[in-house]
């Protein structure tokens, strides 16, 4: 029979606040770098009049890819802001980890969903990648609400 000491050792350790701060700083700066580069790439597609980007048969590609770029940059800033303000919250470890995971997942899902929706257009309609975007948006809102609730309790 397992003793209580053995059962406790099987539980995973929650990351510390410092580890979470470093994780979000890394994510934020990488998101800014990657999606800043994507913005420059999209500008070059526009400048060099690339038909796969500007053609009349793909009218939604350009706004969807620009939205992917913008959401990636904004989520990079949100990650950095989250990291900068994490020490000010009195959130429990579970709330901190849940909001952190939700924010990171949203940072991947939202820009990816917009990019995929623009990549796979269906008869002048955005592709099903928008579902990924909406799931990421729900995760983002829930993560931010968790932290806002933790802020009001402090």
C-alpha cells in the first residue's frame, strides 16, 4: 500500500512565480520577433505585388494574414505585460498556472487560426482555421478574467 509520502511525491511541482515570469518574458519577446518579421514579409508581398497575396480571387487572405500578424504582436505585448505584473497579483499557484497556460495557448492558437483561415480559403470565405482563433480567444479572455479576479481580491 502506498504511504502518504509516496503519493505526495507523485504530484507535480507548480512552477514558481519567477519561472512563470521568465517563461512569459521569453514568449513575449519571441512573439514580437516572429510576428514583427511576418509583418515585414507581408509588406514585401504587398510591395512586390505578389499575386497569391493580392489577387482578386483571394480577397480575404490579406486581411486575415495582417490580423494574424497584429494579433501575434499584441499577444507578445500581453505576455510581457503579464510577466511584468505577475509579482503584483496575489493569485494562488493554481490560478497563476491556469492563466499562464491559457495565455500561452491563446498566443499560439489565435495567430495560427487566422493564418490558416487565410491560407485555406473556401469559395471566398475564410477557412476553418477561424475555429482555432475563436478557441484561442476564449482562452485569452478566461485567462485575463482569472488574473483580473485575482487582482480584485488582493
